[in-house]
C-alpha cells in the first residue's frame, strides 16, 4: 500500500486533498452557516438566548464528546470508510434539522448532526497524515486549512443568501447537494488506511463519560440557576480522566500522547483559542443584524476578507512554520487575531462596514491565517503516525470543547440572557464585553505558545517532541 508516499503535486494527491477539503468543509460550513440564521429561527420557533445557545451547542456537544471515538474507529476500521459513513449521517441529520417544527426538535436534530461530524471530521486530517509523504504534509495541511477556512467564511455567506431569500431552513438543506460530490470524490480517489496494530476493546465507557461530562457542564453554564448539572459534569469529567489513566493503552485518550510537552501545550492553546473564536462566530452575525441593521446577506458578507486571507496565506504559513518553527507564526497570529477582536468591540448601531467592520475582520483573518496551519501541523507532528486519527480526534475534541464551553459561559457572563437578542441595546452592550473577553483569551493562548512551543517539530529531520 502506498500510504504515506503520495506527492501533493501529483494528480492523486490533488484528488485526496480535494476529498478531505470537501468533507471537512461540509462540517465547517455548517458550524458557521447556522449563526447567520439564529435570529430568524429563534423568532419563528419562539426561542430565547438559551435556545440559540443550545442550537449551536447541541451540535458541538456530541461532536466534541464523540470525536475521539470517531478518530479511533477510523484508525481501527479504515479512515476512508468512517469518513464516508460520517458524510452520509451528516447529510441525513441536516434534513431533519431543516424539517424541525420546534426548537426542541431542532436541538435534538443538531445533536444527531454532531454525531455525523464526529465520524467525519477527524478522518480528514488523519487521511492527509497517512497518505502524503512527510515532506509534503505541512504544505498539504496548510492548503487544507486555507480551503477549510474558505468553507468557514463562505458558510455564513451562503446562509445569509438562503435565509434572506428562502428562509432559515435552507441553511441546513444546502448541506445535501454539497455532500454528494464529497462522497463521490472520497469513494473513488482516497486510499484506505488504518492502524494495523490497533487491538483491544473500544472505550465506550470513556465516550459516554466524556459526553455526559460536557453535557452537564454546558447545561450548568447556560442555566446559571442549575448548579447540580455543573457539579455533576465536573465530577464525571474527573471520572473520565481516572478511567483513561487506568485503561491505557485501550483508553479513548492514550495517556502517552500527553507525555510530549509540545503536544500538551498546543492542545491547551487550542482550547483557549477556539473558545474565543467560538464566542465571536456565535455573536458577530447576530450583532450585525440585530444592532447594526445589516441584512442576513450583508452580515454574512462581512467575513469575506477572512475567506480570501485564509485561502492565500494559510499554505504559506505552513511552509514558514516548517522552515523556522511554529512558535512565532502561531504566537504572532494568535495575538493579531486578538487585536481583531478588540476592533470588533467597536461595532455598533449604524456602523460603517468600510471604516469599522472591514478593518476588524481583516486583522482577525490575518491572524487566523498565520496561526491555524502551524498549530494543526504541530499537533500531528508530535504524535506517531499510527496515532494520526487519535491525535487529530483529540485536537478536534479540544477545539470543539473550547467553543462549547465558551459559548455556554461567556454570554451569560456578559449579560446576554433571556430575550437579549430581541433588545438591541442590551445585546450591543453584551457583545462589546464579549469581544474584549475573547481578546483576553487570545492573549493567554499567545503567551502559552511563546513559552511552551520552542522546538521546530515540523522539521522532518528532527525527532518528534
């Protein structure tokens, strides 16, 4: 089998990369497209701020709780196979979301969508890591990150157009025609790969504990007057850690992966960084519509600079990190993204797109372009190739967990509760505070990166750290 030896510039390499971009882009697109539709689905289904939070978090909850199992299933039974199953599941759950008659039904369907995402998402990076030659992996991941960023930014644009012309349900129906070419390309061109040494039982109990822990903590953070679920979630999280320690090497999270200082540090950075980004993506589209008076399409278009910058700069950031090490591209990029959040805090009523919104999202896009590809490549470079799916799953779980917890905790912290999204003055004040909180989180992530990520683990001549 020629896994690990495909060249990026070959025809087969381009097809493999296209499949991973299409598949992961589907999940990335959905995670952002829904944000544009939130004010409309909230109004039609009679939801408050908590309902909007759960519309976002139900998906993230099952995605974060099961993505580790998804990575392990791919390592055991074949990364392409699990990748294809995930795409089919995701498409069917999207159809259920579009048909939702109540906010409760939508939340349940979003949870099912997250299960599909948990099967789909880790396979993308694992396929790249297992298929491409070591010399081409950083650039392949850079291209994947750039095009994935395009999906993340084009998602709100598509969502805005659909919501404005056809209604919020098309924010979900758009996934169906997009899934078809992804399935075709992956089935025809992606080589199968797996961990031939994988053995033992699946850690189902670990998956259940992880999901229940996140559910309890999330519920407790959103519903501030419900301390029991929060305490239960923390206790279940502690039980999960103890179980994983005792069950190694059959654990859902192999403890040995965290023996590497860089791997642990970059995952800590991922938790904080993606937490801050989750808050921004959740609130920005609503702020532009509810407070600034933008149409859904105009609000979605505000993020187009991020699309362009990610497409142009992410592959170059991957190459730069390979030559000089990931430390400073990551540190500088994260700090720059934080500056973008500070600028976003000035977005208010009657704001000028050209003078206020455009500079803010441009600075954010520059920072994101510099940081994401080196971060992702570093995570995979610090794990053995045979644990590619597991390492990818861990980092994705950490990223989604950061967004999940931040979206649950920050809005109530800054006063965005009840019917706040129907009151422009209240939402505006909360949004400004939330952007500053997110900027501080990015500062913390940049500090951890500068202190802990010192080795150039992306140099193929060096031993993994």
